[in-house]
């Protein structure tokens, strides 16, 4: 796999939500998202990514940790990110097979399937997913262990 950041994708919503909700990993997520400016950077997500993000932000509103107005603004920002979106209809068969083989959800399986389909590294904050897939040939990396390369190295 290439060492430079050019072809990868984000698993689930954990790292993306940290762009909007302050967290110890927010600075690292911001460094990652700075790579959006490079046209060689491709970040892939399954189409369910957007509704998963919206649902996570909604949970913050319901917990009174975030306002509805902030969610609307952040959803507009999220929609503007230059993400490469892949339909789950194109992933579901492989996603279910992966889910069955590794005892993970079909949702997680869709991210793993997408990673394999596009030859990209799957970045995730889901430690259970990383552990479940660790002995496989899938290219899964914990976001915590991933080192975001500096922009000038691209």
C-alpha cells in the first residue's frame, strides 16, 4: 500500500463527528480533512455515512449538548465535503458475507467491503471492528494508530 495519503476512506462516523464536536482527536481529524484541498486525495464513504452522521449529531441535540441550529449548519458542511460516495446497493452482498465471516454488523461490513472494492485503507475508531478484522487480509487501520502525513509530503 502507498505510504502517502491519497486513497483511503473513513469508517463510520466517529472521526467525522469529531470534526464537529470538540474532542481530543479533533485536531487530528482537522489535519486529515486538510487533505481535502489536494485533488489527489480520495475519501470514500458508503451512502449510509450521511444518515449515520446526522443521527449521531441528533443524539448530541437530544442530550442537550448541541443545538438544532448547529446540526443544520454542520450537515450543510458535511454535504459539501468532497467525499466519493458509493451506493450500499453495490456493497451489500460483500458486506453481508464479510459480516457473517467476521461476526460484525452489515453496516461495518459495508465499510470493509468498500475498502476492499476501491483498494483503500479503512480508517476507524471502532476498536471492536479493528480486532474482528485484524487476522484478515482487509486493510483496516485504527484512526488512533494512523499517522496523518503533512500536506507538503503529498
